């Protein structure tokens, strides 16, 4: 009996040892910074960080394999997809086998009958996959974890008809879902199903329009997007906030079920890519999913852009106002004088919808714009119109997409009979390259690269020998379009490509490596929530989570078909909003004769001049933010979670954004409203225009007259500005009175600073702009709490107490200080690098030391410190 007990204990020890060493039903494997806990039966994965905190976990089975039949409706770029599931392989009662080879963990999945059906290969580090050989992606991140899926059709013919894989995860309580490319309804999407396919966004959006239908009046589905991305940021705010991301590497259509059909299940549905072509490599049934482990939102954005590419550098003039003008070249040249007459700050003009590059007067316009100090932008798109001789020649030469019978594929683009350039055809690509290059040869500085989404289900591409739903051309087409614009730019300006740009609305995975400036497409000229003024805010912050930084909408919208022409009120509100976007750009709109415009009356001219000047003055701030984006992926336009990941209010922050780390912008988004109710993140904030102080994390209502936008400066925030004399980025020989940034940036710099409150110190997670900011010229501005300064020490410049400025004296001209806005703001100045200190009695009870270093030695600095007494 004793022997039996000893034997039983021995067996228990062996079993326990087997489980501990991975020989039982559960194994834990270290893959870089992620620990993967593998359960063999039923198959399940748990992803943990180095401190054993849960990142994410799969449902039992890990994946489903499906055969899905799709039917399509397509009209004017709008797509409806009806889905029927023909068969499904459910692995929730199956099993898996584990094989470790070096740093690769291979999981072979079997169904409940023991038939092997698929493999998952898990590894960390840089991106190596079938698609990266065609798309020039980034080097990847050692923090990411790649799950490479493939079916086992050779071993199990039952999977031969499988055309989708569904990755299945547990929806954790409190998780919110962000990103997904350009989403215009709101910024957080828990409970929604989001199809990812590049398509026309539509004229207005219909929240009730089914995914399988289209609107014959052109309305779009709620999640239709010009720039969709199979990438979701999962953010959980609680006592211990945590963020991770999922990036689906596919060129084909996909769907993200964000706890929608099952409240406990996150499902990522991936269409399996298969295509052959003259310029594309063979792809086998595969779909790769990347875990971006975070642990915070900025880490996820950095991990995403390490794979998909960082933003590209931009010239200074990109960050000044762009003014749209409509007409023939000589008319536009004449209209330029109105900008000069009304003293409008601007750096570029856009001759909207201009496409005739053999026009004899176009070179006159180019020369006139440059002589006045403006850059000139024009227009291109992807269509071949039969009423344009050069386009018709391209169609007849075989450069367009085809029907199944081999004829040019024709459709109505609005009201014009048109086709699309076939970018999978090397000759079509070459034709477009030459067509675009003509504009560079005329001295044009850039253009709108419009469209890129109108791929119909039955279009045939020469270089893609398969059908629509597996080729991925609906998404890949926008990638081609961005790439060819970039190639032409670099070819025409090999030594100075950073001084020119094109701006685009369409995009997909990998587009970051080509795009310069992104705008959110054609909004209607109204306050419509889903497609008017409010919609551009979640669109910009959602794209910002993928590293898109240089973003700005059409001021006052474009499309009046489903709305009246833009009104004075709409133009005011959109101008105010546009001034605090990274890129400020006007548009005359479709109905340009009746739309409101900047020069419609004297009130509008004055308001536009005021906000255009403020935007141009912020160029040093905007340039530095964009430089940060090119290095880290963190965008200039920021969802509030990027700066305040622990704040519970981020899930409701749909219609606010941060411009860099220092400013929260909360525009009026409703017609007729003269106030704005909002909730700011925790901390102290200052009204940018009055200096009034607000304590965050509580709801309040602020006045917002028609000529004002609520903007708040963060305590510890730093915003550098050019002198208010500036009117452009570069000198214009024929307009010497229009002072350029390059003429005065070394002479004067104004700095807006939010002082610290006695109730708070600099947060430990302080980043560039919250305590410190560095300009592109090397000037460093540091803001520090200094408790050693006596409360009554006043304002000192390296030991010298500054006196109150005499009446009529500006601190620009004397080392003195003054109070403004009923004492809410203090203004002081100094020359060159050094320090200015403010005793606690002059701010909010905390002494402040401001240190300036680097930069021009003779530059005059005006410090505007917000104290909000």
C-alpha cells in the first residue's frame, strides 16, 4: 500500500513537472517583450507583458476559417457588399501542436476531428512577409509580435475553398477601439462593425444604410473612407491604463467586429489574398496580424509607423495658409493682387481644378505667383475623361482599366464619361508619370492628387490576373497613386524634394512613405455630424493615430449638392477650426459662385486675416511638431489619449483635438451656437485669447462668439510664434511689403507659456512642449518650477528686476514687463539666450524659471506667460 502511495506521488510529480516545463496542456514562450501563454486544447493564446500583465487574449480556437461568397453593388465610386457564409471551420473544440525553431513559435491547428487545417507562426521583430517585397515598408519594431497565418490545403483539401480567416479575441471590460483610418462619425467605435475598404465616402452619410446596399443618391455608409486602415488601437482606461494595437497586414478587404455581433468578442476578418501579375509577385493564401503591445498610445503609434512608414519632411510654406482661387491663369494672376490689397497672410495659392498643362498662360501665372512670394498648387486625378484629347489617347492606347471582354471600362464620373488609369500596367504607369511631370517642368510647386478610390468590382487590371475580391486592387490602387506622385516629385526635384508637395485624400497601408499632406476629402457645406464640419475632427485624430500628421480639411467644405451653399457662419467657424489644424487650406467649393468665401464682405476679410495670421505665426511650432512626427510618428494633430492616456474622458473626446502637446482645440460644431460645453483633461488650462484659468476634468461651458474659437493652453505648455509682422514664408521680389518668415525669424520670437498652478508640478511624463520645446533652428525653451524663488521676487532677467513698462512702451523695445487682459497675462522680454524668472507672487504661487538656449544670439524674445489670476 505504501509503495502504491509513493508511486502515485511520483506520477503526480512527473505530471506537474511536465506541465511546468511545457509538456502539458499549457506552455509559456518569451517572444521579445511579449510572453505568449499557449493552451493546446482547446487552442487559446494569452499575451502578457514582461510584468505578467494581460495585454490581450484569444477566444477558444484562436481563429475561424470561412468560405464566404460576396456580391457587389457599385455606383459612382460607392460600394455595397453582400456576404453569405457558405462554410465554416470552427476550432473552438480543436487542438494545436507546438514547434519552436529559434525565435519562431509555430502552432499547427487541428479541428475537433484531429484534421490539421492551418498554421500560425509567431515571431517578434522586423517585418518579413510576402507583401513587404512589393511595398517598401519600414524596418519594423523589435517590440511587435507577428502572427503569420496560412492554410494547410496540401495536407487537408477541406480548406481549399477557404477564403477568409477570422482572428478571435476577448473583449475586455473598459476597452475602447480607435484608429481604423479616416473615420468621420466619431473616434471610439466599441459596439460597431467597421468594414475596411477604400471607397468613395459619399455625399452625406446614412447611418442606417446597410453594408450590402448602396444609395442611388450618393450617400455613403457610416464607415466608408477614402483612407481606411486595417489597424485598431485598443485603449483601456482604469487604475492601470493599458494600450495595444492590432495591425492586419493585408491588401484585401477586411472587417473589424468591435464587440458588435457578440459583446464579448473582437473579431478581425481577413480576406485571403491571391494574385498573379506582370509587376506583382505571387501571393499565396495568407494573412498576417501584428500585435503592437504598447503599453501606451504613443508606443502603439510608434510601433505602427516603424512598420508602415513615418511622415515625410515638408517645407515651411506648407504650414502657412493656402488660399484657393478659381479661374483661368490670367484671371487667377489678377486675383492674387486681392491678397496683397487686403493684406492676407498666405504662403501658397491653389488654382483649384486646373488640369490643362499645355495652357499658354500657365507659365505666366507661375511667374506671377512666385514674384509675389506665393507657391502655386494645381490639380490632378486618376480619371481619364473622354472629352480631354490626351486622356482619350491614353484610353485608345490601352492604358485604362478594362472590362472582362477587353474593352475600356467606362463609367460616369459625376457627369463625365470616364475610365481609370491602370496602374498595374507599366505603360499606363509611364503615361501618368509623364503627364504629371509636365507640371513640374512648368515650375509648379505641387498639386492636389485627388481621388484614388473608384475601383469597381468588375474592372480588369492588366497586371492582376484574378478577380476583384481577392486582388486587393480596391485598396492597393490608392497606394499606387501615392507612389507615382512621389516618384515624379523626387525625379523632378532630386536635390530638393522636401520643398515641394502634393496633397491627397486616399491612402492605405504603406501610404505614409509617399504622402505629404492629407485632407479628409469632400465634406458637405454644412454642420452635418457625419459629413460636415464636425466630421473632420474624428477623421483627423483617427488618422493621426497612424502617424498622419500634416492634415487639414477644405475650409467651409466642398459639396453643396445635399446642402445649401456655404454660409457666412459656416465660413467663420471653419476658418477658426482650420487655423488650428496642422495645414490651413481654403476651397471655393463645387458651387463656387454662391459659396461664401474669404473676400465676400469686410467682416469675413477681417476674420480670415486674423486667423490666417495666427496660423502663419505658429509656423515654428508646427514645423517642430512635424519634425517630431518624421522621427517618432507622433502626429501634430493628436487625439487626447496620446497626451492623457489615464484620463477617463478620452473615450468621449470626439470633437476636440490637441495641436501638439500644448493646445486643446474645441471648436463650435453646431449651427447657431454661441457657446461650447466641454470637458478638459486633468490639470490647469488657460483660455488662449483671454488668459482665463480653468481646472480640468470637469464639464463647463465657455462663450464662443461667432468670431472666436475655444482654445486652451496647457499648464507647462510652450508655443513659439513668429512676430506679427509676418505675411508669408518666402520673399516676393514684387511685394517687398509682404514680410517673409525668413526675413524676421532671427530677429524676434514670441513665446506663449502656461504657468504652473500651485496645485500641481510638472508631470513626470512631461514631453516636448510640456516643460520643454525645441525649434528647428536649435533654439531650446525650458520651463521649470523653481521653489527657491521668493514669492515677492518679481520678474528677473538674470538677477536684474524688470520694471513695469512705461505707458506706450512695448516689451519688444525695452527690458520691462506689462500686464494684459486684466492681469490674466504677463508679458516680458529679453535679448538672446539666458533666463527670465517669475516669482511665485507674479504667477500662481509657484516660481517659474524660463531658460532660452541655442538659436540666434541677437534674437529678441517676448515671453507671454498665462497666469489666470
